[in-house]
C-alpha cells in the first residue's frame, strides 16, 4: 500500500500538472469509488484546483469551500496523461489538457468530496510525523496502551505510516515491534522518532517504494525498495547489522520482520 513517501511523491508531481487548472468534469465510472459528498460529481465543473497537498495517506485537491480527497489503499494509482480505460474516476480540465485518471485494480481506494471546514472530522487523522515535534511524539507514546508497531500503524496516532516504513524505523532504532509503547525509555522514543523521520525522508528522496504495484503520476516505479534493510526479507535470512537470523511474526494481521538480537 502506498504510504507517506509514495503519496508525497505523487502530490509533488501533481502540483505542476493540476494546480491552477479548472475542472471541467469528474467522471465517476465506478460509483463504489466515490462516497460521502455534499456535492454531486457534476457540480465540481468550473471549480479551480487551488492547491494540491497531502494529509496522512490522502491526496487532497483544494477547491476553496470544498476539497477532493483520494485514498489509494492497496492498488490505487493516479496517472496523468491520456484517459486510462481502466479508470474508476477521471478528472478532466477546462483547458483540454491531459486528464487525471484514478486506476485501482482491487477497487479498495476511495474518492471523497467534503466541505473543507469539516476536514479534521472527516479524515480524523493523528499528527504528521514530519511536522510534529519529538516531545509531542513522546507525549503521545506515554499516553497510549498497546504495542508499538500497531500503534505506529494507527492513522489516528500518526498519519501516513504503514508496514514498510514502520518495519524499517523499528529496525533502525533497534526496538522490538512487540514492545509496549508506554514502556519505551525517553532515549528509545527519541531514537524511534528520528528513525521514522529519516526513513520517511529517504523514501521521499528516492521517489517512494515499489514493491507490488506502486508507480508515480507518470508510471515510474520508486527506488526506495533498494534501500530496505529488513522489510520483505524472508524469515531466517541474515540481519544486515548483526547477521543473526531475522524472525517473522504476524501482528494485527500484518507480517513483521525483525532481528531478535539487535531489536530489544
Ligand atoms: Zn541484528
């Protein structure tokens, strides 16, 4: 699933393509992709895309009083160019330029329109990991129960992290994924915060990670998967830090790889 760096990559590419253009049509070809709207899709006609930004794993197009949010979930892609015949939703612009196609093989992604003033209520997301301060993050950890890995994946706690970057950040900060969040020391919490920021920044710098089907706005894969140290490694392969055999466990229905020796 695309996480913060993949979504940020798409948003940065969308700005020069889409920002300042006026919508001519939002063609909903698969109605299950579209939900929760104070505005019918045909009512976006004539509205200008004032800005494109990201919140958590959502791609946002600001239309003034209204906002369009796109969540890619497992297999969603946004593509710029000729309309893609597999699209669930196609955005066309009044200057007749290229179109923005929302393609999504497994059909789990969503397009929402809401009143901009309702954004925090509709999206209900925690802090942005690249914007919040370390103290704010540590305070959050102290107040939460439960294990650190599922907590970091909880979008209401921090927005934008998923299995890839959480697995890598826990490895980098030498923290075992099954630890209780509230049991982390101040020092471990700081190391974790730094590792999360480093992993996300590296992900953005390398155009995101392509493991299954992520591609950017122009169909190009990311390069971050070449930098992964443990994510997607099979159980029993050597830890890149201490050569101990890596272990694989399921936590909250997600596979987790960690080193039993250097992650404590
Ligand atoms: Zn190790």
